[in-house]
C-alpha cells in the first residue's frame, strides 16, 4: 500500500509521525460469494471504510495459511478471510475444508503471538452487500482499537540486520 | 523388559530372511544411537531403554533403507502410531514393515503392522500428552498476546535452520519441503526473523492432526526450542475440535483435507 | 436388583387403587426388589393443581422429586399413570428450562439437581423382567386373551412416554411372558373419559362403553391397564353403563401388575383381585402350573 | 521483460467522480514493467477497446490491466478484445475501481490512493500470469437416460429426435414407470395408458434409442463428455430374440399367486410374467425368486409350452460397459410407507389403501376391471374416505415437505369414484388444498361443486375396523369445530412422495448431491434447475422433487435440450482454471485426492521404459477439475498449483500491498 503516511514501518522515517495511523487490512475472499457481496455493496452505493484490500481467489478452499502469514509478514495490521456460507459453496465443499483449516490455524496464530483481534473470518454471500459493508466497518474499527501490528512481532518482516 | 527376547527375535528375522534390515538402538559413548543391523550376529548389540527417544520410523523414507524392505523396527507405541499414520498416508504398504514392539517395561514380540494397530487400540489407546508440556501450554495461554509474541520471538531467534526437527520427524517425508520451494518462495530461508517464524509455524501446521507427539523433533533440536508446545497445542485442538486420533486407524481420513458439516464455526462472523 | 427403588404411591393407591398398590408390592417382593416409599411425599398435583396454577403444578412434583433425590433414590416408581405423568413431565420441563428450576428451588426452598429417573408401571415391570422375573413366572395364564389398554397417560407425552403414542406396545412383552394372548383391537389409546369422571359422568359412560364393546368384539377375556383412573371408569362404572341400557358388559379389568403377580404364583387375594367390581377372580382360574 | 499496459476507465462519472483517474494513470506509469498507462472516459466502448488493441500491437504488450468496473461485468469483453489483438486473454486482468472503490468511498484523495493500490496489485499479478489455453474435452455424443418412466421416455425421445444416440436403462421389465399404472390423469381425465403407451412404443422403435430394460446402473466412471457406465442386465431367462410374446408361458405357469408389483399387490401374477399387457418390450421375464424350476429344479412347463424354445433356465446376469457423454437421471419416486401411522391402522387394515392401489382399482385394466371394490371382500365400496397429507408436512413422523401432487390426484380419485359409484359417498379430509396450476383449482372446485365430493378440513385421528367389517374414520372438522365420525368401506391415503429406495446410492455413484430425504439436488435452485453440480449429469422428473406429469415432461425436455447443446460440438471447451500437479515433487500422500470435492484427482503410476512402476503420484483430470483450488491448499509440499490463481500470482499480489 502506498499510503506512505499510514505505514507503521515509516516510524523510522522522519516525517511519519505527522500523519495519523490508519489500519491496513488484507482480505482474502472467494469469487462467488464474498467478492460478489462486495460488488453488491458497491452497486448499492454503501459507504464503508477504505482500509481493506481484497485479493480474489476462486474459493476459500484455495486459501493457504501461507497467504495469511505472508500478509502479516508484509505488515498488514489485520487479515480478513471470507467466503460462502456453509452449503452455498460454488464448489460444494471448499468452504468446509477452509473452515476446518482455520479452526486449527487461528489457534496456532494466537498461541504464537498474533492476537486473535487481527485475524477475522466471515461468511458473506453474494446477496449480503450490507453485511459486507458492516463487516468492513466493524473490522476496521476493531483493528483501529487494537492499534498497529507490533513491528517487533516475530511474524513481521524486518530489514536484514 | 525382555531384551534377550528382542535380540533373539531380531536375529531370527534376519537369519530366516523375514527382514532385510533391523533398525533399533545400540549404545555408543553412554548414549543410545540408532543401530542398523543387517546380520543376525550383530543383533546382540541391540539395547533399549527410556532414553531411546528417536523415532526410527523417520528412516523408512530413505531409499537405501527402502531397498531392504521388509524392514523390522524397534518401536514404542508412539512410533507404532507413526507407522500406522504413514500407512494411512500411503507412504507404507502393510508388509513393508515389521515391528519389534516395546511398551511400558514390556516387549510385545514381533508384530505385523495390522497387529501393531490392534495392540495400540487395545493397550495404548490413551497415550496422553506429556503433563509438563500441557502445563507450559496453559502457562503461555495465560499470557497476553504481546508476552507470547516476545516468548516465541526469543525462541525462534535461536533457530539456525538446521532442519534437524524435520529430519527427525517420520511425517516430514516430503521430498521437496515447502521451505525449499523457491518459485515462489513463501518462507525466507535466512536464519532470522520472519523466516524463522514462518518456518516453525508452518512446520507445526503441516503436522496438525498428524503429530503423534513422539517428541523426536524437540529432542533433535540443538538449540532447545520447545517445538512440542506447538505440536501438542495443535494435537489438542485437532482432538478437541475434530476428534482426531492420528495413528490409531490406518484407514482414517486426514484431519486437514476432510470435513464435517458440524465443524465449529463459532469464530466465523 | 439390590439398589432400592423409590416408591411414590400417590393418593389413589391409598384409596380406590389399593389393589394396584398391593399387587406392585407383592410382585416386587417376588422379584427381590427393595421398594422404598419416599418419606414425606406430597400430592402430585394431578387433581386440580395443573389446571389452576402453573407454578403449583410444577412445585408439587418438584418437592417430591427433591425429597427423593435427598433420600438418595436414583429411580422412583410412580405406579399411578397420572402421578407418573406429573412427576416425569415436571422432570422433563425442569431439564428443558433452567430458569423454571431456579424458581422452584426458591419456592420450595429445596435444591433439586435433576438426578431422579421416574419409572412408569410398564417400565418398572419390564425392568423386573430384565432382572430375572421372567424365570419366576411359574403360573402362566394359559392363553388368557387380553386387550392391553394404555389410555392417554401411558401412551402420550413427548419425552415422557417412550413408546409410539398411536400404537404403543410397552405391555406386550410382559403379557406374553405371563402366558396371555394379546388380541388386536382398536381402542388401546382411546379416551376412557377419566378427566370427566366426576363432572360429566354421561360422557364417561359413552366412552367407556365403546372401549368395553371393542374389547368384547375382539374376544378379549379381560382388559389390562396400568392406570387407576381408567380402571375405575372401566371396572366400577360397568354396572352403571349396563343400567343405562348399554352393553350389557361383564368384562374383568385388571392391572398389569395383577396379571404378572398371578403368573408369579401369588395368591389372587394378596393381589387384591377379590376387590374388583366386576368379578376378576375368574382370571385367576386361568393360572396353570408350569410343568418344569 | 514485462511490458504491461494500464487502462483506467472513468466509467463516465461513475469512477471519475471520486477517483482522480488521470492521477491513477500517472501513478501506474511509474510501476515497474508498465510501458503505457492511459485513462479514458468509457474503456468498454468501441474506441476504448480499440485503444487497448492498438496498444497491445504497438507497444508489444505482455500484459494488460484494465482499471474499471467489476470483472464480473466486463472481464469477458476486455479479454475478447485482447484475444482479437493477439494477446492471450488470460494475460489481461481487471482492477475493480468502481464497485470496490469509487462507489463505496466519498473522499477523493482516499479513493484515489486506494485505486492506485488496486492497480498495483493487479499489475504485479499480471506480470506473473501465464498464457492459458481453453481446455478441450472430446464429447461422446451418446446419452444415458436412467429410468424408463414418462420423464425418461420424454428425455430419450427428445435427444433421439435431435439426432443423437440414447441408451435408456430401466430397472423393471417394462418401460412406463408409474404413469402406466394410472387410470386417468388430472385435470383432463384423459386415459393415462392411451397417452403413454404410444410414446413407449415410439421409444422402443426409435433407431437412435437402445433400450435396456430389466437393467440397473452399477458403476459410473469418467466425467462430462466421457462417462463409462456399467449396466447390469438381469437374467431374463427368456431369449428376447426368439420370444414372440405369444403368452402361452404365463397362461400355463403354475406359480400364480405372486402379488403383482404393477397392480400394487391388489392382483396376482405368475412367475414368468410381463408386468402388464401393453408392456414394452412385450416379452415376459422369469422372476427367479418365485419360479418353481429355478428354486426347486422341477416344473419346466413354460419351456414345454413355448413354441419357439425361448426359455433359458441357465440365463445369467450380464454386465456391459457403455461410453456416454451425458447422463439424464429420471429415476422417479416411490410412495411413503404409511404403516408408521398407528392411528391409520399401521398398514394392517386391508381396506386402507394408498393412491396407486386406488389407481389400479379405478383402471379398466386393473384387478377389478375398473370397479371400486374393497380389497378385503370384493364388495363395491359404498363410502370412501380420502385422506390428504398422509406423511407429508409431518416433520415428526413423516416428511416436512408438501408432496405437491396429492391434492390434485385426490380430487381426481373422488371424481372417478363418484363416476363409478353414483350413490357412493366420497369424503376428503384435507389440511389445505394446494391446486396451483393450469386448470387445477377449477378441477378441485368441480370435484366439490359438481361431482359431489365432501371436503372436510381437518385431520383424521383414528381409523379402525368395526365388527361388521366396515371402517370407522374418526376425525375433526376444524372449520365447523366439531368431531366427525364416518363409516366407510375403504380409506385411500395420499401417501407422501419420497425418492426411490436406493436413490442415495445412485447419487453417490454419479457424484450428484442429494438432500436429506434423498431427492437429487439441482446445481442452482433458480437458474440451473435441470443441471446437477456434477458436470454432464442432468435431472428429469420426480427424482429431484415431487412433480406431476406435465412438470416431469417439461423438465425432461429441458434436460434433453441441455444434452443436445452439449453434443452440438465434437469437443467441449472450458475455462482453463484447473489444478496441475508437479509430478517431480509429489510424494503421493493423497491429501488432495481426499480433499477434492469432485473426485477429479486420481492416482497416476509413473513407469520406466520397461513398464516397471517407479512411483505413484497424484494427477488432476482436467475434464473434471472445476478449479476451486482446495487441493492446492492441502498440499504440504506445494506440489499442486491452480492455473489462473497460482502461488506466484497470489504472492505477487500480497507483496504488492507492502
């Protein structure tokens, strides 16, 4: 993200403190439900926080824990993972596979020091534009409360020393 | 434990050709080290005691060992679970391996894999996680996320990326580990910072629902990183959330890679 | 069975249903079961309480259940079908609604953890059979044709009765074990008019007459029941029904426990069989000695 | 070296109002690898598309990112333009600057900043994109239709009429299904057999249709365009080539007391039999379970009387494997077993019958030659009670859904009964009357208003048999608010419609999903009601949900249209978003094979030149893979990747967010 002013990394830079920090959130979403739900929020002209960057995958089943690690490594303040409701998966079961994976992986994240407040999971269907907008606002608010992702967290990329 | 019987069985297996190799333990400089016995005469060198922690099933993926199949293996209950799980994951055929089964102060004799599975379910069905490990997990869970991050930051900082943990683990049988994949490179190989975090976390996650808690990885770590905390945490979660009992059923579906309609989703908005 | 089973006789077993009480106790003795009457038990609330005051209707059985629990009884037999329905119904409601349980604790000033299991007469007798009573049935009734009559309370109530409400079969095993032949008939769960027994007796005459007629059509020698209300409607009112120009009926109505008692070789008088309005002693005549 | 072109669309005012498109284009110009970056009012217009095409040629672009609306809107448009300009369409990506940015943010600088981010992500992705070619799968232009009822017959005839081959498999000895058993059909009261049997004959004689009766599907392999289906042909014990259908055998067969399936056990048949006189094929089979020769080894009468020597007692089941490109499932329904209802006699009262039994009583070809005689003693029924919703809409003991056709056929039964027994009483108990459909409500009104059926809104609480043999039906009239008691000679229960027994087993074979009752699930409840989630498998008739005849026929024709559409090309083209296995690093742990929702991954044996097995790896079948990527995420060694969403592409996107 090029909002240089909003980068916590930029604390090393001289002029960084001038601008207030704003959360940076990476969202991994499935193409058929949540991406379409976000489209619907758009066509409905629902206003929501501008802090989320969506990465589209065909299905939540495709979302590897490595994606989440990488996003944190790159300095995301939070990660959101969202897909189809149970029973709605375009691929019949990808979301069930994903749900089980997250059930384990989020425990590991929490245990190794990535606060559960930085990792969000949701089901948003193609019909839930309002839910999508509300979700983004809620997540953004909560991450704002939690503050910037600690630059010294072991998951976080640091300059080679 | 009847060590003499174990030696006798090992010798007999080699002598009548039922096994091409016996992997067990011998003593060297006061410590137990793996022994690879191909000759019946050498069977008397075999020893076994509580300090024999290495999981010998880890050797089965090596081509020079596989050539000598069927291989007989000195195996405690945890190691038998590894073998069952390797079979469930299609890394072993039923007749690739014979087990010289050792249990709590008992020697159970020579077992086929199917017999070992039965023994496990009848006699060793409740292998509990080490109490100290559980206590330490609970202690860490009481901490704030920041404190936990600091704890692991210090632990992972020690990692030299020697991958002894991986070599010691029978379930780390990938020929090209994800950490060695460079197109794209997901995990930095530099022995520092985020690369160490990603490696240790992904190593543990790739064992989620598969770790049988033998402790070989932690024992192998030259830096003393408490890897079993990560493994046992995921083992606990896999058990509590998905009834996972790895290594007790050679027909079981993998925990990650299967699903149930009623899996918990209380954490999903 | 060495663990004692709690016993809740309720009002009717001390009154009109005395033969039910007698036969149950005699049968328990043969089976070697220790029946312990709950000390200081109170009304189950089946009379008027449940139609007048909801709290009272729950509080009455609640107190009895709490007493039973306090007296260390894991199981309680309530032979009267109405008592059974009140006690078990209360237990079910308490289990479903923790708030109600809290309220009852406050009203009765007694704790109840919900550990007591309530048995109906049918469940109790099947339990005795499981525990070896079957072998002690030395005097089978030689093919006595019986129409098992469940009425409402021994067939209905979700989670209260563990049987098919439209075609219950809980009594059949015991009856067959006692050497009876169970006749197929249509009125096993039809209403006897119990609820109108006092207020609108003519309705009872109609309803009970239909039940008796169908049992006779099915060529039953006797109706077997587990409920004192059904029993009094069918037995005591048979004369009135005849006097009203129906019937005429002459069909013995006996308790399940009496049938089992006879089959166990207990003297009919000890079972109270001589206390019936319609002569039931003829049922006892069917007792045979099982050739060993 | 990447040469990426960036095209920012204003979408009139839609994007331009809140996003400074020129500033975005300018910022994108500085991204590494971007050689051209422009903004334009309407990128999707002809001049806009031309701009992209020109740039692809002039700038020798290796990738294009269009910042515009949602890719769900115009991705196909722009990819086609790229293709026309000679660029592989999968080297073009869209960034969603409208739905995900300009429409949801008001602050211009913030929206512009976000738009630049969105562009950077897609530029980084497109630099990693690979050229993909549509996957072509050959199509075997033969269809398999499972089930020879009206739906299956219709589907087969329509496909055959479209010039394609059909194999029609039917489990019983004859085509016709349930419809052949019906007397007359609502709401027109035309004779069921009169309209059905010509279609049965047509299907049997059609040059494009291969009929396999007395046969069952036992195994289904393969995928769309290329199924391999194993069909077990049960032993008929009668050589169909020699048999002339003269009927001498079943006239002489001594095993005569076998309840006829076709007559719903109201009539009997012999051990060598044809289910009904108009059966197609009109040749008997021997029921091995009841045949005296086959069970006891003596008799042989049919062989003696057969003038052509067609009887073969040593006949055996045969399995044949057929190759088909599409499958139409038309396995129909069965009636719920009302013996679960104790209050209706638990199935023990002879004169309490179900709808099919009434159909057979009312049918001129039935066991009573169309007279409404009660089964217990054969007397004409003077009074008949019909009970709707028997098992339907009863979540506790039956099924929670409405069986849809019972209101209509009960009205028909009442009318038919009144036509046949003029002085008889027809009483219908109903919960609601659901008569939506052309001419349907009028039909029910006719039953009530001109045909003299008595409709009582309420449930029946008990049916029992009186000493004189008649039935007493006790119930409630909930409109009048009083109990009713009716003496009847016969009660007809409108049992719920349930799937065929074994429906779930066939579904598992086919890889089709089914609901909790066993009805097959359509791919989309609104927009794809004929397809299943399994590509190449289509649904027709009541195997999907309760349906009447016109609905079944309509769906069958729709399924046939889908099949003909599929068969219109010799090859099937599909989006190349499929998974690929790196066979060098795969260790064959089979996690992907178990995780794949489509069973699209299989074992592949790698052999040396002499044919010795070296090792086994996972292998994705491109025809079956739907591209969800679930396998990729379960592969620990990173040995599977998903074209279109590769690890490299996703990583590039994440990295672009730094």
